[in-house]
C-alpha cells in the first residue's frame, strides 16, 4: 500500500508538470540597478506585474537590440526602427522533459493580450473602443509635448553607448539635432500645450470617479496611460515630471497610487 501511495505522490510532483518561463527584454537606464522607463515597454511590464507573473528581465542596450533579436531569428519590422523592445520569450518545457518550445512575442499589445488570456486573474478589460479613445485623447492633447519635453532628454538617463545611439538615430526622423528639436517644440508653446493637455487628461481619467478610466475597473487603456506617465517620471527631466504632477493634481496621484497598491510599480528594476 505504501509503495502505491508513493507512486501517486511522485506523479503529482511539480517536476512532472509542464512549466513555462518568461524572459522580458527591456532597455536599461544608466542607474544601478537599471530602471524601466520606456512607455512601450511599460505597456507590457505593467501587465506582468499586475498579474504577478514570475519573469526575468534581460536588459539590452539600444545598439544591441538589432543584434540580439536577429540572432534569435526575429524578423525585421523595416523602417527607421526595424528592431524594437519590448520582447518576451516564452519557454515551455513539456512534462516529459523533452525539448522546450520557445515563442517570441515582439509587440507590447501582443504580450499584454497573451498574458491576459493565459493568466486571466486579475482581469484587464481589453475593450478596443476604450483603448482607442484613450490613445486618441493622448495623441491629440499630449503626445507632441511629451516628445518635445520628455523624449528629447531621454539620453540623460541612458548608458553611454545607448545615449550615443539615441543621438545618432533620432535626428533622422526629427530632421534636425535633438537639442534643436526640443527648442523648436518649446518655441511652439510646448509648456502651455502640456498644461492644457493635462487638464484634458485629468477630465478623461476622472470622468467615472477614478482612479481608473472606468472607475475601479482596470483596462488596457489605463495601462497605456500609465506607460506615458512612467516615461515622464523615469526618463524625463525632473522639472517636467514636477509640472505634470502639479497639473495632474489629485486625479494623477490617485491613478498612480492605485497602480502602486496593485503591485504594478514594484518591479521597475528587475
């Protein structure tokens, strides 16, 4: 009888079950340890953290992204930025210990949707109407000023090689040096536009009582908005984030605090 019980216990051991491992690829800052800052990366990292899914971070500097992804067989997206992060590697090892199956997800939305489908609790609302409305609001009111006042100073938080790569590549689509592009945006009224844009943002986020767009329910639209705020907080100049905080007022504080309380901001450095 005892040997039979032992056989059953052996069959139920975790090492006889299929296992899945997630490796998340992110762009480092020059701090020790590195911190996550990119808005597109946060669109996926936030979901990993919210779901409390175990994962490892592999930090990849800007000039190494092309090489690292190409050597894994990931095809180029073409254009000025043919290889981008985030990327997540899903390694599934069958219960019988045979060759692991590896899947690469190379878009922040695809990563987020995959995680929500495979880890449904706690849920995230992926209603595309809400997400499209939020992105449209942000693009119309804040994206231009975020590019001018946040993106242009990202090099200050990047490691030396990544900062050099940033200044080599970004002027190709800015059509001028990064410093000149920032001054151009300021001359066009970037500060006033950001103040007015944050008023629209506050009204949009708080329309159902907050802390999220739909009140207490978390949506992918909220995750997108968090990504932009983390971009400004982690990569923008200190004075920019301080002004955003002031213009965002209590609505922004509740929004960020709600994500923090759900553990979403716990994993910034690993």
